[in-house]
């Protein structure tokens, strides 16, 4: 090989890349995107900042991959539910369950999304966040409206208010949920759905 020839770049193992993104997600979630530097992520990963650039060209690239991976997986689950031909109540139950499973898999990414999506979506690189939000709202509102029309849900139900309540009360779980805790995501979903769909008062 000639001394002027460049050595081929070696890419990181997928497992190591995933570990670094998981670490970055935790730092972004705890400190916020603007306050997080590449050095802080590198410190949390136990490496030099320069070494982190070997894997990613910027903290923006890391954030992009964290959020896009989370949303891709979320929509894989949601699209499966929406294509299953379930009734309105069963669709809501399945969407809520899938949401808690995603919080279990991507808790830090969910926290980042909640804090950062509004201002990030103004940037061309993150425009997909706005597109996902529109699609998300359409899926939930459509299911609620279908349930009212089918008399599965109350006729006086304010579907938009209900959507906002369910959306916010489900996804805020990312602030307190910890994977491997006392309750599985499916158990949390079951308890949540029991309260939302059936209430908490004893029936007489």
C-alpha cells in the first residue's frame, strides 16, 4: 500500500453504536439538547470527545438517530394495530399497550421528544417530527370518532379533549417509569385502561 493511500474507515460494531446512543439519550433527557455537549456525552460514555466523533459527526446526528429510531418502531407497532381491523375499544386498548411498550423500550427518547419536539420540528432535518404528530393525532381522533359513531363510546364525548387527556397521561409515564420495575408495560397499560375506560368508582 502506498504511504499516501488512506486506510479504509472502520465502522463501529452495531452493539457499541447502540450503547453510545443509549448513553447520549440519557444525557439529552436529563440535561436538555441545548445544554448537552459532545464532551458531556463522551464523559458519560467513558471516552474522549474526539473518540466520539469517530462514531458520529455531531450531537445533532445522535439526536436524529435516537428520535427517528424511536418513531420508526412506534409506527411499526401502531400501523400493525390500525391495520388489524379491530373495533374502536380494542384499537384504543392496543394503541395504549403499544405506547407503554415503547416507553419501556425508549424511555429516554420519549422524554426527549416531549421536551424538544416543538422547537426541533422547525428545523428541516427534524421536520418528520411534525409529520409524525399529525399522523399520530389522526390515528387517535379517528379511532375515538369511530367509537362514538358505533355507540361504543358515549355520544357526548369530546373526542379532541379525550385525545389530549389520553395522549398526555400515557406519555408522561416516561418521567417516572423505569424498565425492570415492579410492573411490566403491559400490566401498566391494563391498569391504565381499566381506569380510563371503566372508571375507578365501585359499581353499584
